[in-house]
C-alpha cells in the first residue's frame, strides 16, 4: 500500500515502520539523530517530527553545518553583537534564538568544528548560549534534531567529535534506509515525481506513460544519490524530452548506461615532452648515456646537464 507521510512516499515495510515510529518520537522533547545517506530525506523526517509534536506552532529552522567556516557557523547558530568580528556591523540573532519555542535542525552535524562543539553542548545541557562578542547568557527553549550520513562513533574515535556531545544529540537515533533497499519504492516514486512535474512543468510537456525500456533502466539503477537523485533525473527528463512518453533517451547518461565523459588531460609542457623523449631513448639504449647522447645528436656533457635539469637521475 502506498503511504504519503509528510512529504515522504513509500510502499516499503522499512519506511512504514519509520512512519509508525515518528508520531511517538514527536511527542517527547528528546534530541533526535537522523542517520541516512545523502538524499534520503533527513530534513523531511525532521520537519515531520516538528509538525507532529507539541512545538508545531513554533518556528522550524534548519542549517547545513558543512557549508560554513567555524566563525560563520558560530555566528549562524548563536548570533553576534556589533563589532564581534570584522564585518559585524550590527547585532544579528542566531538560529537558536530564532528557533526559540520550536525546532532546530542541524544537518551534517558531524561536520561541526571541535571549537564550536563545546558551545553546542552548553546549549543542550543548560539551555543557555552567549552570542559572539557578548558576555550575557541568553535562555532558549529549542528541540534539537540533527542528522548525519557519517558514524558519529567513528568521528569520536578519530578525535573529530566530542563523546559527551554525541550522547547528547543521539538520545533517540532514527535510521532512513537508502533507496536501493526500499523494495518497490523506485517505481512508486517515479510515478509520484512524474505527477508532480506534470503539475509544475506542464508548460514543457505532460508525461502520461514511461516506455518499458526507460522504466527498466530506472528500476535497475543503484541510485547512489537516493530520492533526491531520482527527483533530479525525472526533472531532467521533463526538460530535455518531448511528447507524452518518457523514453530512455530522455534519461541522464548514467541511466542510459553511458560512461561519463573522460576528464580533460592536463596540457603537457615542453619540459615534460623532452623528459619523456630522453627517458625513451635511454631505455632503448639500456641506460647507456653515451649511446643515448649519440642517438640524440648531443654531446655527453649536454645530455648529463639536461638530465639533471629535468630531474632524471641515474
């Protein structure tokens, strides 16, 4: 049976189990860690927890921790006062303050610099924070939901993540299976996204069927980018294809079984060309430099000098 649950569509038993669990998790204020590969829908899970819980009337804020430098991430999370750093020309509220009374979603929490982790731990323990450049603590009431595609335990063992913070953010761990393990979901999601793009991209084309060869390619693909990649592929097909039937040639090269274009080879310098030529001639003459010099029409001393210049040693 197809279930649509807060923006997520699935027929797989694993996802139905997750859908059943989310309303129970949403009731509490416990911190939640959502694990899953990139593109599986971790933010959708976070939004569902917010909308199903008692904080639904409050704000929902989200940030990807991997997209900021340490200083900018600290400002993004905790805010700053004027003059806190170069370019801070006015006071600015951070996401913790903006999410007061609601939910804050920290995506890719494993990427938070160690220098900021102690500040985050303080918010979770004491529910207070200090904006950059300020000295007065501010109280905040926020539910934290975080996500990562990495193992936090491995990050702790590598010294990149505090163990005490790991235990604080993963009170309730949730796992989203990758698309390749969700039995029956590819076909359902293909039809779901076609219907959605028929509405949003109807001015480009309206797809009423998928050619069997194209559907077979969609079903056979491993989907390393998960649901997000599938949505992108269907959108690509709407943009490049024509007519009411989605065909194999409408799909991306990966789906058509084509090799990606080769990376352009770097230009070979004159020195590198000469180096290759000298090495080839030396090899042809068994490494005998006198014989190689004669074959190249050079004096022995000139050959020795060029070998040193080009980094070729005996």
